[in-house]
């Protein structure tokens, strides 16, 4: 029987779709308290991590791993995105977590971590400073971009040597709902070349690269595709992105992941949730190269029942015959 990881990779590679349900995962599933009575690992406070004995730290690692696996099993995810909380985000700690998840689940799930090293939308208080730098010291900004990529690729080499990791989710956001935070010409100067180099480095190591960005990506869609990630997530309908249009433009070049409307999960009617889930499936599935998910993640405050409704649609209509 084909494992979820294998079906996920099959979609990333845009091979002919395999019989059974289209792969599904969520970049983050934060509702672990409601689902399992446990705080999501990323929301935990480990300020006393270095005061713990190694035995206690190991118990914490084991507990976090169990939550990720439990989530994947209950909601039939094909992949697990590891979100370790501070101060457990060092390469060494992430490797320990990946090792535990692999020991507990084998090769059942595709394992990924955050691996972007490109400039995204700066935090509000830093936007002005960043814009001034682009105008006043563009070469220094480009040098910084190059260094960030080099550091990320050096870390990736370590992960690759240990063999637990399948790939990276590149989670720098580039777009607001109305369009990219940089013009297409500036994006081509300060972001795209470094994204392409990053993706190429991961590919050369045999690791997968899934590019995530919210918002209206359409003005830079061609550039994103040209950087050659394996997949594009999240195809944000709240940013005016139509998955059917993206499938038509780029579905023969890149795997698509998304795009059930997160806003409707929280504020829409049940009928609207069903309609959005159906549209994502019907637009993304033909020909393969598609992974079903929301247009962002299952975030804190989202109604769990609405996600489960979305899952009902997937189980009923997400099969390849």
C-alpha cells in the first residue's frame, strides 16, 4: 500500500495521480488543545529549557513529536511541518525532534521544516527602514541576501547528512492582498535571484522546496515559477488568487497546494466552506500535481468543526478513480 509520504512526493513531482485520495496536509494545525487536549508545540513556553535535566528535555521532545504524529494520523495528513518553539530551534535540537518523529512513524510521513532565507514583508515597524535601504544601499542588501542563502544551504547540508528531512517550506511572505510588497522589477532584483539559488541548492541535495506566500501573487507568479520550487502554497483566494487560473498558467510546471478559503472557514456559512473546498479540489486535481489544503493554515481561533467539514468534502470528492 502506498504510504502518505510517497503520495505526497508523487504530487510534488507532478507524476500521474495515484489511485485514492489526493494528498492533504496543513502548514500548521494549531487546534491541538481542542482536538487532543494538548498545547501546540509552537505555542509552548520553554523559557526554562536550559534548566531542565536532559531526561526532562527528552520527555518534552517525545511529547511534541507525539502531537505532530497524532495530528497527522487523525486528519490523514501526508506531511508533517515541524514548528519547534524557542529555544529548541537550533539545528541540533531540530535534528533530535526529526529523529524522534522518524523513529515513531518510520517513513509514513513527509517531514519538512521552515527553510526560507529570502526577504519577505518586514514587520510593520521595520518596513520604512527596509525601503530606505533598498534605495540607499542596494548592494549591501543584495550581499545580505546572498549571505542568508549561504547560511541556509550550509544548515541544509547538515540536515541532509542525517537523512531525516524530506524538504523545506519556504515561508517568507511576499504579498499583501492587493499585490506584492515589492514591485515586480524590484522583486526580480532583490528576491527572485536568491530564491532561485536557494531552491537550486536544496534540489541539488535531493531535498524538496515548497514555496509559501499569502496574498495576491499574480503580478510575480511568473517569477515564482521560474525559481523552480517543487510546489507553490497557498494560492490565497482572499488575495484574489484563483486556483483554476494558476492551474491553467503553471500547472504543467509546478505542484499547487491550496486553496480552501481560510476566511470562510471562520466567518462563512457551511455552504460557502463546502463550495470553496469543492472548487479547490475540482480545479487542482485534474492531471495531478496537486495537494489539498487551506489557503494558509488551521490557525488559533478557527472553528475545528469547519475544518472537519472541509475534511468531509475531501473524503467524499477527493478521490482519483
